[in-house]
C-alpha cells in the first residue's frame, strides 16, 4: 500500500479492520465503498431488502438491481447498518455508490427531488456516524448537493465532459477525485484545476496510474 496517495478506498464488506489500520499506520485515510442505490445479490445483507424495493437490473453489472429510493423508510435503516459496519472497521469516510438512479432506467418513476432527498439523507446518516461522505458520479446535481457532501469520487468526468460540474466543490477546497477507465494518462491534460485523476482498469484491480 505504499505510494504517492493520501486516500485508499476499499469495498466495505470485503475489507478488514486490520487493512484499515494498515492504511492509518501509513498516515493515510481509508474510504468505505458501499452501494446505496442498487441491490447486489451477493452481499450478506441482500436478504434484508424486500422485493418491493427492487427494480430493473443495473445494465452491465450482473446481480445488481436498482433500488426504489422513494422508500427511505426501508432503505435508510439498512444503510445505517452498513455505515455502522464501516465505523466498526475504522474507516474515515464512506463512498455511497449509485446515488443518481433518476438518470437511469430503474423501473421506478423517480423525480430529481426524490433523488436529492434520498442523497441528502444518506449524507446525513454518514455525518451522524462522524464519517466524511463522497458524492459519487452525480455531476448534474453536484452544485445542489455540495452543501451535504464532503468530497467527490467521480467516474470518467473527462470522457463525459462534465468535470467542470464539480466547480462548487473545488471552490470550497473540497477534493474531487476522477477515475478514468483507460490505460494511459492522456486525459490528465483535460482535468481542470482542483480535480485529481487516476487511470484504472474497469475491473478495479490493484493497477493504477496517477496524474502528475
């Protein structure tokens, strides 16, 4: 885990407290990856999600289905337990994924207002556990959500030409991390000031290239 990085992200379920402690021993911070917007059939708590909140498959990701984020009464207690797991393992922050269901074919008639309400509730849960919280790949509503989130983890903002959408975070000195699924660092020249970039394989294995 040595290298020119200050933050390392782990899958919240797969990581161990020992791994998180190793990150801290290096003077670095650990982020807990948790899916907040889709259901994953292999997770140990998958059976706790009722069928009524499971929507269409998340295209390209076998075993995942979109969640009905309108049902905060069902989903927030489940997410609270996931965040508590992150806390027990010693994580500093949480990266709740798929918080932009309204932009996808979920099978539910979601509105932007409902999505923003859910996302803000997710951020509040994290803060209640003293966890910093990342906004994940929801560029179109980044400005609206900036007051509720502490930093950004975005996927392919260069490819989708949306890096400038995170300007509210940059102007408040909140980190913006961009992941491009490519094998070169040619994209780095297109990153605006304040956005930190890395190249990764889509499989999210250990291989990484970091923008200078």
